[in-house]
């Protein structure tokens, strides 16, 4: 059995970023930049006020001075008057600083006396002025290539007058579930039937990671049917199969796809849940075969498919890193398979992150998967871990749903 790290490395090495496309800024949220976003303007473009008040000369910014108010400069309406000795101009947040002005006296530190203001506080030169280029200058890199655009990145690009950005095309993923027993939600459940939850679950997970995902019709336990469903998939970037990759008489995915041209890179990894993981290429298309049990499929998706989607999407950061938490129960020594225990997170009295594993870890139990918000990572041959000791955990991307 292949070690998890080696299996992941071999899968990720086979992934290449998709091509880039130009999209409008409103459509770019959640997309990954293929080219850095540069500022097309300087921000602020000129010196502006950061407060409501009065623009004054530095020599007049002293408590006890009486200054004439010679005009006003609302935001968006610069004044063409100059601040001369003994004068001031009414100004507002975002207003362009008038010529001759060297400070802003906030209105709370003034008393209006007819056409004049009386200063009640001393003001330093440069007070309450946002200097031109204080935020960024034209030509500066605002968001680097490889970054998934957040709402704040969108705001920054908008402030830099970058209405169009180059992003990687969303990876196209096809998911194929296999098995005579599978029934889609809403269909009549026959004797021995099982609801096909894994495909819908992984479709939602991969879509949340930025992929365009199509859920193919369920393939029955028939090699010809499996081959028909995967024919004509040359336009996709990744094929994911669920089930049929183990050693049972009706586990036909590997043999059916080999007849269609599958080149198997590896099969079986030292991981629990998820031992019967398969990876190969169907023509030019990478293919990952996941176990049929939904929990095993989900855990494998976290460890292998999400990093693969990030590579395809052009992300600079690909792998999730575990965090350390105090385990609340003693964990027995582990065997040679890297283990992933569904668990819930909490806090100790001192505020330290804690983690509690579920008592049953059956890979078909969806309720505990939905209720979990972390996976405890147990390395191969890990020694017994006593309650109160630290262990690595993967925080689930969507948190608990129950």
C-alpha cells in the first residue's frame, strides 16, 4: 500500500492549472488570479481630508486664533480658492485639500462665530490629511497571481480601477457513482437499495472549492455501461469515480476503464478510511477512483481532491495544514495506515483548543460526519496518546452541520 504523502504527491504532479480567461470584477469573486492585479490609479490621487473640519495654514493652527471662513470644499467639489494667512476653508471627509492648506482642524475643536471660526485646540502641521498615494500608487501590485479573490480583494481591485482581471478557468470535474444498489434521493427505494449520497456531497464540496462539477448518471454494475458513461469526457479536467474500485466481484470500475484506455498509476493506499483509492489517466484526463462508502469518499476528497482542485485552479497555497489540539480521550496505538478520526472541537477552561473523537468511526455513518468539525490525524504506527496530550487535527472546511 502506498503512503498517503506519496499518493498525494503523485496525484498533484499530474495536475496542471487550467487556461486563463478575462472576467469582469463582479464575476471574479472566489476565482484565482492568473495575472497579478496592478493599480491603474494612485489612491488617494491627491491630498485629501480625513475628517470634517476646516483647512488651515500651519501657522494659524493655534488655540485662540480667529480665522475667516472664505469658502467650502465638499467631497467631489474641490475649491479653487487658496488658504491665505488668517483664513480657512470648510472641508469634509474625502475633500481635496485646497492650495496653501497644511492641516485640518476638526470641527469639534472650533466654535463658529458668524463668518469666522475660533480655534479651541492646537493642531499639528499635517493633521488629518491623507497624503496622495498613502494607500497605493499607480502600477503597484494590489493582488498577486495565485491568490483566490476574496471580497476584500475585489474591493481593493475596484479602488485601483481594475474592472477586468485575468483568472484561471474553473476546473471541470465529472463525478461518476457506480453500483446497482444506488438510488438517487426522491426515487423509490427498492429492497437492498442505498441512497446515493456521496456523489451529491462531493459535488457540493468541489463546487465550494471553485470547480464546475457535473454529476453523471449512476453507472450500473456493467462494464459496458461504465464505458459508455465515461466516453466523450475529453473536455473535462478531472474524472472522479465513487465505488467499484475494491476487490469484490461487482467492483468493475478498474477493469471497465482499463478496457477504455485507463492507465493505472496506483491502487490502494495506507489510509483509513480510504484504502481502495485509485489514480490513473483515461486518455489525457486524470482519474481518481474513490471508495464507495460516503465517509471514506469524503475524507479522500479532503486529502486528495481539494488539493487537486487548487492546483487546477492555479492556487499558490495547495495543502491544508493540521492544527494542534488537546485530545480529551486516550487514543490507542495505530497500525500502518494513516488514520482520520471524526471528532468535535471545543475549548478547555484555559481556552486551549480541544478535540473529542466519536466513539464509532464506521465509514458509512453520515450523521457523525455531518456532526464533526474536525478529523484527528493519526500517523502510521503512532504510539498511544493519553488524554490531555496534543494531536494534529484537520479542521473541516465547512464546520459541523448539526
